[in-house]
């Protein structure tokens, strides 16, 4: 599912765990109300929170993180969205409603009276899921956004610029 990613954002030159601030807190066994409060404090709606969890439609997790512990071994990995792990779609919500959520947070969405209606909506309305996911990803990308003169606009997003190639760019309004 493509969405318009804001360009020209500044990234730091150093990434240290202890410097990460303003991100939603997370614990493997966190309750839905606690997670919702953490995301709401950053301006996310309940629908956006559920949509972000729906991003688990792609990928795998370590067996040690699964909700039911039914993995064959702790060092193995399991698909987060059974039957659709390589496609970005809304099928994870059907799995969640059918008690096949792999992660605790995934399965908790259907057990909570607060979030279950949103899960049911996303099962039946792929466009609603896509819209909320896009909105949430753009919000997430703006958490702790750096402005001039902090950070750099990277030439390659996966690596910091080489010092000899850095040119400070002052965007209008910075």
C-alpha cells in the first residue's frame, strides 16, 4: 500500500537508545488501555493505534514473543499474519478475531471492548485500514522531527552523510 512520504526531513548523525524520547512506551505484556494512553499522549487516535498494530500483517517474530507459546522452538520465527505474511492487507484482523493473533498485543485487540469494534471495522473495510495506517505512519514519522540547524538531510536514508559532502541547507521557514 503506497502512501506519500514527507520528504526533506532531517535525521540525526548519531542514534543511541538512551536518546530516544517521545516514542510510545511498549512492554510485551502491556494492556490495551496502557498502550492506548501512550499513543494518545502523542496525538494518535485509537483507530491509528489499531492500524499500526495491523502493520504486523507483514513479517515474522521470534517464538519467544508469541502470545500462546505454541512455537516449535525459541530460536525459530513464526509468521505474524498466518497465510498472508508477505502481503500488506487486512487479513491479520480476521486472524485476530479468530483467536490466531501471534503477539500478545495483536490478540489483545479482539479481547478489549475498546478496540474490538475497530478490529471488526478493519476486517470488513480494507480502505479504512489503509487510510488509518497511512495517517498513523505519517504521524509516527513526525515524532521528534528535527529542524534546521539540527540534523541533516541524508543523500541515502540508510547512512549518514560523509562530513566532506555536507552542505547545510536552510529551508524556507526553518
